[in-house]
C-alpha cells in the first residue's frame, strides 16, 4: 500500500481462532505463487500469467482482492525489472533474463492472503541475483524481529541495515500493512527505521512485510497509468512479501511455500 494510509485508527488485535482463517488464505496465496513458477519463461505475456493466476484462485474458491480495488482491474500485480511494484499485467512479452515480482492477494472466506516473490525468465544477471538474494534475506531478517515486545522500528531497522550493508536502497514510498478481514489496515509497516521506535508488537497483530529494494537510488515515480511504480534512475528493483501473525512466542508466517519455492533459482 502507499505510505499515506491513515495511522489514526487502532491496530487490530485478532483472537487466537482468527489465525485459522489467515492460515488458509495465506496458504492459498503461497500455493498460487508456487503454481505460477513453471509458467514464467521467455515468450509468455504478463497478461497470460495474470489469466492463469486468476483462474487458479477462482478454482480454489477465492476472489483476487485487487479486482476492483481503487479501480484496479487485474488479478495480480506483475512488476518487471525496474518496475518497483503495482505493474499492470498486459501484452508485454517476458524476455530472457527478465526478473519479475508477482504479487497475489486471494480473498478466501472473508480473510485476505497477500504474498509476492521474485521470478526469473531464464538466467538472471549476477547483479539481479544478488539483489534478489539480499531482498529476500532482508525480509527474513525483518520477520525474525517480529515478536511481542519488539517494535515496528525494530523490524524496519533489521531490513534497512541489511539492504544498505550491501549498498542497495530501500524504497520509502510503499510499505507493508495490517491485514485480515481488510486488505489494508493500520499500521503502515515501514521497511526502514530505528530500533525501539514505533508501536510495540502484540500477539494477534496480522501484517505484511514486503520490502522493495533498489539496486540504485531509492526514488520512484508513478507512470501515467496511475499505478506502475518505477525506479527514477531505471535501476533494477526487487521485492518479496510475506504475511505474519504475532504469537506469544514470536510470529507465524502465513505464506510459506508448501513446495519450498522461496526464492530464485527455482529448481535450476
Ligand atoms: N498486493 C499489494 C500489496 O501488497 C497491493 C496491490 S493493490 C493493487 O499491498 F491494486 F495494485 F493491486
Ligand atoms: Co501487501
Ligand atoms: Co501484495
């Protein structure tokens, strides 16, 4: 979501029984991302990938939450190379070496799943591979900091410090978000920050961690379609997104891949 989301509302504390609904929605998001892996190859269009994703979610009894969301008309966001996020599926033909983020959001029995991963058509450049590895690890370090008593600033700091250590930059214009019965709700989950700052994490909070990391500068611009966010310097950008629920002991990741397809290369 964009950083303008209101922080005035309170952060929902979900009941223990609400974890079951999120587990199912999150698992479906992960299965959808698993399923699409073999379809990402040179020659396919992003519209075709979106059609396959859409059919899969419908067949599992879910509706893509993006359909009709603020006028968005597709089942997924597919962001290629220097597209940071919210890439609109269309007639673009995927080429050898392209790196794609695919983001899906199935709404299943009233609960939202939301997850994204990177994919490669063919073989990535050394730089693209490093960017994807660092972005994945940054997300996982943020998740490792997601436990009761820590703050959202601890999560942001873990992500930012790891990405910047590798001389990459964190996009500031988009953030993670609370999720559950709503697609986007408080808080904004920043992917940068300082230890100890921000709200304290409590059991029952459900939110996404979805860092966007650029190989060059952090600035983005939105294209005339009103959605597509690209790096201003046209440098490569990568993103991964997991959805977590805070437990007494730490957190549960709702969107783990059942097939073990966490990051590229998948089965190469
Ligand atoms: N899935 C995106 C997120 O993680 C939101 C996409 S909204 C859309 O927050 F309208 F662009 F699809
Ligand atoms: Co999200
Ligand atoms: Co998403």
